[in-house]
C-alpha cells in the first residue's frame, strides 16, 4: 500500500520550523472564481491591491516576530512558494520585508516549488468558487475521489508531506558542528493545499477531515507543528 501521509510514522521530530502562508487576496478571489489550472494560474490572477498590502503586512509581522524571538538559533528564513502568479507575488512581497530587516534568506531569495501548487479542480476550474463545497462534501466520504475531474485530497496530502520530509533534509544539509542553526521555513501556497497539509502535521491517516480545521484566510501565516 502506498504512503499517503509521509509524516504519519515519522519517528523523529522535524529539525526546522515550518509555517504555512496562504497567498494574499487575488483577482480570482475578487472575481469569486476557481483558479487551479497551471497553464492559466502561473500567468494570470495576480494579487489585488488589497492582496499586495496583505502580503507586505504578513512579511513585516513575521520579520518582527523573528527578531523578537530566539533568533540566535536560526540561520534565517527559507521561503518556498507555489509557482502560481498570486503565490509568487505574495512570496516576493513577503521576502522584501524580510530583507529590509537584514534577516538572511535561504538561497538569497524565494524558491519555486510546483508541489505547492493549488489542488486542481478539473471541470470546475474557471467556474464560481461556490462549487468548492461540492468537492469538499465528497472529500469527507472519500478523500481518494476524482469527482468533477479534481485532484484527490489524498494526492495533495501525499505530495505536500513528501515535500516537507525532503525540505527538512535539504535544509539540514547546511548544518554543521560549527553552525548548528536551523531555518524558519515559510511555505507560500493556496487554501486547499494548506488545509490538507495541516492534516499531515496532525498525523491524520488521510485528508478527509481537512475542512474541519480552522480556515486559513488570505495572507494568514500559521505555524505547522508536528503532532507527537
């Protein structure tokens, strides 16, 4: 049987700290449409004016919290983002605020990661966002479903939790006895992807309960803590 949640049976804690950051308000949010097709969303549906301010504010807040916390244990901030336009723009604005506080950035910037793309909503793409609920209603009963041609919730859980395992290992490559400091890793992505990823950190066996978790509003950042 293939692994669905790569964090479920992890025997050791994650070395680095992980945070979910949903993109700021986008033009697709304003239009109330579903935007999940990479061919469209990587080039269209940028941030609205409100979304840009939200991303800037999120960066300012995170930078301030970083400097006020035990920042001496960290090497800096690592930002990985979906390549969808609204996420890239959010990550860029966020990174600008980190730079202003002279906090080191992993690879000196933002790293694109396709596994953080929005869940694909199939034939519902481009339609009204009220149709999300039609998908979520089926997710509860069957997280493996592909109704309406959507990517299954469990597929999203598998790709994102595998990514966390790989990123934690990647970021640890910069550790040494002389420099044991870890990274604060920010994942800039989308509503469904981050809701589902949270079930991974909570060590759910599947993604069926992702909508039972507190909703992540646009440009909201939330620490992801791995359940013991």
